[in-house]
């Protein structure tokens, strides 16, 4: 099975695991996979926007869960986790990645 197949399996099965774990406002896929430019070295880039600011415990749990998913699916899921207020009005709202995600991101 190729890397892209693993990435798509992760999206199909693994995202459900993330959604049940966090109180997310939305999840958005972005980057090479969305642009059709992914190869074996590409990350699976995922923005997770939470309804509330993530606690340290939540960040630790997300890191552990992402690691487990990467090991299970043989992928490199790269997550950006932020609360809605910060995403819309904080420092990330002025970053180039914000513009990229707004332009090409696919909401899951």
C-alpha cells in the first residue's frame, strides 16, 4: 500500500478518532495532499480549530494521539491546533499559513 493510500485511510478512519477526542469547531485539511502534490515525504497537514483554548493536558493528549495515528497508518500527520478566537483574531490570523488554509483548505 502506498503513502497516499495510507494518508487517505488516516483521513477516513483516524479523523473520526480525533473528532471524538476533542471539542472541535472544525477540522481543515491543507497542504500538498489537498493540492495534489503529495509524495512519500509529504505531511498530512491538518488544522484543528477548537471551541475553547486548549489546555496543556489537551495538547499532551493530542500529541500522543497523533503519534499513535502516525504509527498505525504509517503517515506523518502534522497538526495545527488552535482555538477559534485565536485563529480568527490572534497572531495566527496574520500568518501566511492562515491565508493558505483559507484559500485551499478542505473542511472535514
